[in-house]
C-alpha cells in the first residue's frame, strides 16, 4: 500500500509489515498503525512512521547500541497484551529526540517501544526503573564507520 | 470532580474492581495503595505527562535535523 511519510514523501510499504499499537502512544493515542522504515545511509536508525498521519513519525534506534547495560523486566501484562511467548519475538526500540546542536540529542530510555515482531503488535511502555526520558545520546555512537 | 474526605485506613471504590486506600499521611506526603486489575495502567501523572511531552518533541524533528544521522 501507498502511504504519505514525513521524511520520504509518498512510499510503497508492505501491508503485512504494519505494526499495531493497540493503545497508540502517549500523546498520540489515536495513532495505532505504524511501519518501520530503514533510514537511508545509516543502519542504526529507523523511522517509526504512522501509516495514517504523515507528520507522526519518530526516529528510533536500538537502545542497546547506546547503552549495552540497559535492562528491564517486561511485565506479565505487557507480555499478555502483545502475546509474547519467547524473547526471540521481542524487539526493543527507543525514540530519539534530535536537537540542535546534535550533541544535545536525547534517547528515551524510560519509555521503550516493545514490539512482538512475530504478531506485529507493539506498545510503548513506561518503566518505573530509574531511566530518563531524556538520556543524553552518545552522539559519537550515532555515526557509522 | 467528586471530592471525598477519607481518614487513614479508609478507602474509595471505583467501579467493582478498583480500590484506592489511604495508607498513611506524613506532613504533605500521602501514601496511597491501589488495588486494580492488572490491565489498568497506573502511573504518577507527571511521569505520563513527561512521556507525552517527550513523544511530541520527538515527533517534531525537522528534516534538516535528520541529516545529522547521515554518514559523513
């Protein structure tokens, strides 16, 4: 299907890859369908793009690339809602907030996005652990060699 | 907004499944216990608002900022 994207104009995306956020995201409760678009030129990043609203798009990356020691427990409730049975089906992404200058950019470690890549269901969860929604991005790690 | 006065140890029922109990009061701090079905998400309001705000800021990224991510 064809969708309008925020950064890449009109794009053809695979309907079978649409990720369902049953509850939307905090601040974007009505946005329930997204696709992940690979970021051209830098494989570390993807764009989480709403298939309905062009301007709703987030830059996302694996938090583990920036913080190897990042760990948290997934609640039973989330596992149930996303029908997660094995860890192999789970993909964790964090939303980045890019700022000028780039060194001021941050990554949201407090509210990671949990995706069941098998069932294509996802949720942005809010952790009670002591993580910041505005963790400074180690921007030197954002560049590809 | 419905306003009720409660003493320590007393509670409020919301529907059939949710109970809020005042556990203790220490000066300006009130400890509240919440019994609710696990599918009900419970967060301190300021935490939820901060995430909303951060999501909005993140969605506000302009195309020229994205260029930072490109290989140099």
